[in-house]
C-alpha cells in the first residue's frame, strides 16, 4: 500500500471564508499516483472545518446566516472562552461543520456524488492557515 501526505496553506483575508479546495485535492491525488484507496482531508486548526457540499453561492450565504444564528460572533462577552481571544464562536462553528472528510478513490478519481465538492471553512481567519491531505491505497 502506498501513502501520500501534503499540507496545503491558504492566506485567509477575512474572519470567515469558504474555499472550494477540490482542485487542490485533485492535484494531490494526481501527484500521489494512487488509483484505488481513500483520501482524508482535515483542517489543522481548531477554528476551521473541511466538509463536502454543493458549490453554490446561495447555499454558502445560507451557511453563513445559519452558523451566525447558532453561534453569533458578537457580543464577545457572551462566551467564557473569550478572555484574551474573541473566537469562541469560531470553535463552535467548527464543531458544527466538522473537522475532516474521507473520500473514496476509484479509478484514480475522487468518487463523488452529483454536485459534491470539498470545502475549507475558516471561522477565525485573517492569517495563514493549513490543512492536511493524506491519501492511502494502491
């Protein structure tokens, strides 16, 4: 069995951002040479998520509105975590959206259903962030 590992880095310009990382993961899969196996993609920051969904701007807006209702950023004083930091909401949003995805690899391709794409969701950005791609198989 072969194994491939790569860290991907992103410069996040705003507090919250969704990035379609499917092309980056496809590039990793190509570099790996693996044709049958599994691909793990996970956020390496406790305030970020990796998830699979549709790449549709209305849905992205709906995620933002929904997450803000569940874990509003402000007022910062509503969270005990917010002493020296102001990112308690980002930790909660990450818990809701999840840490990682695992995608089957079949015939050298990510084995997606219709419209599925992989996203990196950042909830406490404005700095450089990373994620991990780990691929195993033959």
